[in-house]
RNA sequence: GGAGACGUAGCAAAGUGGCUAAAUGCGGCAGACUGUAAAUCUGCUCCCUAUGGGUUCGGUGGUUCGAAACCACCCGUCUCCA
C-alpha cells in the first residue's frame, strides 16, 4: 500500500486533481499545506481530520505547512447557507493566536521536514488594492468563478462581494506558498474543492503550464445516526483544554458508537492499518470491551491534553464509573471534579433549592421530580426524600458536597 | 392592489363554547435492562408555599355564567391571482 492508497483505505480521499501525477510526485518529499481560518478562539474535533492528515504527510517524509488564515478569517469563507457575520479585527487576531498554538501541538518542528506555521496575513495584509486588482483579479474570470459550487449555490440566497472574493484570496495563498516553500499540494475538506482548484489554476497562470500543483480533498466526518459530528449533549468538543477538559474530551471518544468507531480510527488514528484491522476484529468479537474506542480515546487525548491530561481523564473515568467516589481523598475528589460546575450554597439549604440554584434542575417542580425518581445522590448516597436538607457538617471536609444527577452528571456544591 | 388560509407548549400537530393545563408524535429528563452502547420497556416533561392554587393557546379589546374555541381591530406567516 503506498501512501495515497493508505489514505484511500482510511477514507481520507474524496477528490484528487491528478491522481497518477500526485502518486508520482509523492515519491519525492513534497511540501503540503492546509489552511485553518480563525473563526473561533479554538479549533474543535471536526478539525482533527485535516490536522492529523498533515501529520500523516509529515510522518511519510513530507513537509507540512499549517496555514492560519489571519487575513481570510476577516473575510469569511462562503458557507452553503448564508453570509457570515464579520468578526472584529481584535477577535480574529486573538483567535489566530489561539489556534496557532493548538496546531503546533500536532506537528514536529524539528528535523529534515520540520513543519512550518504560516499566516496569510503576512502577504495579504500589506497588499495594495491596486496590486490585488491588477495582478490577481485580472487572472480570475467571473464566469469561471460562478461555476464554483459554493458560489453557485449562494447566488439565490445572496452573496456579498466580500465573500465572493474569498476564493481568490485562498488561491493566492497557494501561489504564495508555492513560491516561498515550493509547496505543491493543498489538502482540505471536500467543501474546499473549489478553493483548491482555484489555487492550482492561479499557479498555472502565474508560473506557467509546467508548474505542477495538486489538490486533494477528504470527505467530511459523518455520524451513522445522521447528526452532526463533534458535539456532545449539544456542546462542541474543543481542542482548547480551557474549553473542553481532558475528561470530557476522553469521554467523547469513549462514547463513539460501535458503528462509527472503526471509521474514526481509520481517519484519526496514527495506528497502522494492521492494528486497526485487529481492533475491528476485537470490536466484533467483544464490543462490550470497547477496545477500539479506548485506543482512539487514549491516542487523541494524549495528543491534545498530553500524558498528564490522559492520566487524569482515565483516573476520573475509572472512579466515576467503576469505583466509589467516597474512596478518594478530599483532594483527589477536588482534582477529579475540578472542571465540574461549582456552586456556592449556604448551610442548611434544602436539596430542592440546591438543585435549582446549581442549575441542575430548571424549576423546583423538576427538582422534586428528579428526587422522587431516584436520580439524585449526594456524596455517593441516593436521596429520595424531597424534604432533604444539605448541611455543612455532613459535607466532605465540611467543605463541599458532590451531587450527582442521573448516571454521569456531577456537580460540586461548596459551603 | 385583489382572493384566501393560517398563527396552540422546545418542535410537529389535534382540539371550534364547559368533560382541556390542553389528545398524539418527536425531542428532552429520569428509571429498568446493558457495555458509561444500541434497541426495548416504564415514568415525567408550564409555574408554585402543591389531594390545592396560579398563569397559558400571536396581541388588544369585546360577547358570555363560562372562551384556545365566537366577534372586532392589530401584528405576523403562507398560498393563489394581478
């Protein structure tokens, strides 16, 4: 299996501009880029596929460039649905800073094929309007651009000139990286196809017909139940440890349905195809062991949260689901629940009021129901008395009480 | 501009004078089972100081002992014609 064949096996190839040419080119070390726009102050799990794909190229001996769209982020990539809201200048700068640090975690910055971090603001930022229009705008035919899927689909619902220009800007990125680093391959999600081909087109026009460049897209990750990938209970799973802690991140992967886990392993894990095949067998033979889920959760959590983060996530998991919380020392409890929601309450508060004020229940009625249904426990003991009162003297260390709603929702009350 | 239809709980959709805090489905929450799964089954799902009370059916007024339901006006959505 050559490199591209493996990517195909992993489900990471949707369209390639010149398949045979690319295979030939990849026999030599190449430079590959993928762009990430700073639309939020953190990347999320949906970005992992492309990031790890860059890493795959690096592991195969190629040089990856992670491009942060500091300039294009100010413009906005046209979405299928509707115009984006412009982000403020400060927000984009802040976001760009944040995602740059995140991207850096996944690539190696030393050795022969050390990764490169770039920001398209470096070349687009100082460009004059005149240069843009005369040197680049001239090379884009409107009729050609209107054929692009992303643009065509927006003609009815409305598309501003600003977003219309996005494709041109991204094409210029590819050209610039081609000139500066000899970058000849751009990768992206399948929605980026139009942008990739524009870039190649531009390179050909500027550098001549001999200039070779390739674009390769990968299918977006889907879920077998049809819902959007990357969310857990409505919350995005971010790569920023401040926004999604190691435990939640670990749990997200551990809870991937059997139907999806092998697909995700192929796409996101650096484990070899042989190892993944073995995991698939194990999944079929003993799905309850969730070995495949554990391998992926371990690998990705370590990548994003480090060795320590992974250890912590596993320890909390072990205790919450298989052990007795009360067997931990108060310090360990606090550590384990460091990221749980905390609420300060007063001594002698009724359980019902505590549930409401900690936002565990929306109303007292709901709180009452939860208690009567037997879904609330405090410090490990189930409580079914709706008159129950929480006392400081009964709290752990006379300091805090751990409330649990349902099977896996923990909250911390401090006195 | 002309003709008509519609607006009910998170969403979809019944209900056309009292039996309606409002059927049913989805979604959500919880319980059982389980693998922290899926499927399935069960309960709950406006608020409260709770065998009771309060406030709801686009808005405002009105008819009536009594209105989500009838009337008037207003606001909003949609369809058809021009």
